[in-house]
C-alpha cells in the first residue's frame, strides 16, 4: 500500500484540499505534496494526520498487513510441505 497516495485519496474523498491539511498538521503545502509521494511514513506523522482527518490509516495498513501475512504464511507452508 502506498500510504501517501492513500492519504491524498481520502483527503479528496472528504472534500478537503492540501491547504486544509497543511494548516492543521501544521506544515507548508509543499510538505503535504511530499507526503503524497511517500510510500512509507513516520508513525507519529501518520498519527497526526489520522487525528486531523478523523480517519484511521493504521486500520488500512493493518488490513494490508494481515492479507500479505496470510499469503506469505500459505507460501511458507507450501514450501515446507
């Protein structure tokens, strides 16, 4: 999961813009655009963004993790058998 793209997607779904998020994190608009380009993000920053946007990005990441962990477990079991 590309977390920056997901943040951008949810921001648009909520009807907010870059200036709105930048004012609340707080940071410069250019930093928000940099966040959108990141495939990884600091947990503290993601927590702040989650609070401001009232959206749990950690739940999205957890879902992806569980799906990928389940797939890799099956692959490990297959290779061991």
